[in-house]
């Protein structure tokens, strides 16, 4: 008989071996600060904001590894191995035998759908969220078994840490309530646990959730609605149950087949409960609850390349559910053969998926070919080509395709300027010219003005960068008088230059054009600051030092 920690070691080893090919995967699109040494890494206590622990882990990685990408991937692999072991102990706590619990953990360690969360550096947010969520749930199960108040308090604290890693951890509260119902936990104990979890949730909402500034404007289509929510549920369930032919960063297919596949689990849940399979109904309900974040995002960001990272924690519930059914098989030989076949198939899929991350250029080229109208995919393809050392013209063609897409976001623009600059001399000028060609001069001026404003406020050193921001944004509002964000960033640039009269005019124009009130709070805050400066007689203070000097380099295209 293998001891528990021996089995845990085997599970961890399986997770490491299957994920090891991702070590050579490098960085991806939303790691521009990593690639450029920029200001991506914000100290934890400088900005209390969502995913604070994730950003803190990135800071620690940078201190330890510098710009050595394999170190970041090794951290992800270690987290996945630890999560796999955690799942084994959770499975034991919910009543599975040691060998069946090890099977559930091994299935999770090798599940191909987890390749994205492990192989993508920024998939760590989902790994951390899963680690703290599973730890919280394990401590909650300890409280259910032994009624130790310290276990419930610790569970609530780990719930808060999970929220600080990813907002999707909010589903842990209804998940705990579902389990308490399934085991018929006493009412006073349920109220105690719910109270503690609610305190953690309210603390997160008060101190962290509201942090942040003006939306960058993702440029995504409108709400997908309930149809897309159920289509996403069906899509993810199909890939968790049958992880065959997985493609990196898929576009959610909002079609009728997946929508029906998303509704069917509700009927299955009803049948399980009505037939008295209370434990199985609880496990299946947990799987559906853990897929809620993907459904919510699908409703808000229709046809966006969500990827399989949203399936990481739900796949853990699926593995426990499969293990529960395996545990019901009376013939031990049949059970062992089934486990061996499933583990071997999942191991082959996991290794094949992990190896795919070793060819980012090919991966992004395929994704861009499958979904040719997504700026994100073309930009990633260009970045992968640049890292592969291909000729600059080929990189430029991929980047120009990204600039022509309708879903081009401000955040993606900040990434692309770094790619242009890394691909040769005159990067800012070449990107400006490409934007003028693809989207017109007004849009190009807004984009370059936004980029230069963001670059200036990151360090507040080079006044020439702020001058270029003002020059571009003034041209943008002159060419198109109906863009509230152009006026907003022009006003904020004037504030940085201490030109408060002009800033007030631009921000008042923002308020006039911002009919949806998306930027109202931040606009009113800055206007109130300008009014207080006026009352103190400081509104007409001297301009920023160096503002009157000629800029070291003029704005591109001026």
C-alpha cells in the first residue's frame, strides 16, 4: 500500500513532467512590461486593486529571475503540482478512498484543458486563485468534520486571498453553501461560515474591488446575453469532458449546439437530485457553479478569445466527480483498467498541448488564421515572429493587420508600440503611419497621444513625451470633435503640464460628450481638484519645467 504522501509525490511528479515542455514558452501578449522592463510591476501597497497577489507574485519573479522566462514558467508548474496535491486531499475529505482520490488528483494534473493556465505566464492568476480557493475549501471541510472555529476562520482568510488573486473566486461562497446543504450542516454552523465568508467578500469589495481609474475602452462588441452565456457553458463542459483537439485561445462559438449543451446539464442536475444521488448532484452543481465566471464574461464580451484558463478550477470539480463515479464500480479490476486508460489518454493530451507552447509563432499564426478579425491574435503573431528573429517586413505585416481590426484596444496599443520599437528604428513614426493608413489621421493621433500620455505618467521624466501626447491629442480633437476619451486624455495631459485652464476646458468637453457617464467619476474628481487650485490662487502657476524648451523629438507625423 502506497502511503498518502507517496501518492501525493507521484501526483506532483505527473503534473511537473506533463507541463515541463511549457518552460520554453517565453512571454505573451499581455506581458509588455516584462518584455520592455516597463512599469507593469506595481508594488502591492502602491495600488490596492484586483489580482493584487498575482501582481505581487510577478514582482517576486522579476526579483528572482529577472527577464529569464523559464523561471516564470517553473513557478507556474510548481503551483499546478501543488494544486493537484491539494485536490487529492480534498477528494479524501469528501469521502473518496485514498487510491480513488489519487486518481482524481492525477486526472487533474494531466487534464489537457489546464495547459493554457500552466503554460501561459499570466495564467498564474488562475493558478493562484485555484490554490487559495482549494485551500479555503479544504479548511472548510475540516471545520465541517471537526467543528473547529479556527478552521472556519482560516478558510475565510484564504477565501480573501483567493479573491485577491482573481475575482472568479467569488463562486466559492455559493459552493460552500451548496456543500453545506448536501451534508445537511446544522443551521448555526452554516450561518457562522457564511458570516465569515461574507466578511471576507465585503472586505475585498471595499478595499480592493473599487480600485482603478478610467476604463481603457476594450473596444469589444456589446453584451452577448443569455444565449452566449449558455453557449459558453456548453463549450467549456464539452472541452472538460472530452478534451480533444484543443486550440489555444479559442473564440467562444455562440451557436445553437453549444447553447443546448449548456442547458442539458441543468436537466442532469435535476435528475440526479430527484433520484436521490445527493453527493453526485452536489459535485455536478459545484462544476456548474465554478463555470459561472466564464458565463458572466461571455455575456459581457461576446466572441472574445477567452481561452481555457477559465476551465482550470472547474476541471478540478469534474475530476472529483469522475472519481466519485469510479468509486462506485464494484469490480476492482475494471476500475483499475478504466483509470489507467483515462490517465494515459489525458497524459498524452497534456504533453501534446504543452509542447505546442514551444512554438508560439505557429500557435498564434493558426489562431489568427482561425479568427482573422481579432487584433489580439494578429498582435501576438507579430510578437512571436519578432522573438523568432524573422525579417522586420513580415513582423510589420502582422502588426498592420492588428491595427486594422475593429476590436483594437488601448491596452493593446501600448503593447504594439513596444513591438514596433523593438522591430527597428523609428518605431513610433512607423506605427503612426500605419495607423493613419489603416484607421485615419484622427484615430492615429488619438492612439499616439494616449500612448505618449501613458508613457509619461509611468515615470514623469521626459517632458518631450508629454509634449508629443499634447500635440497628438490636440490634432485628434481638431480632426474629430466627438471622441470623449481624446478630450479626457488631453485634459489629463494639460494637468500634467500644469496648464489648468486648458485642462478644465478639455474635461468639461469630456463631460459633455460622455453620454454614458463612463468617465464621469474621474472627470469630476480632476475638475474638483482644478477648482480647489483656483480658490487657492494656484490655477495659473508656472508651466512644467522644460515645457518651453524645444522637444528632443517631435511627434511622429507632425
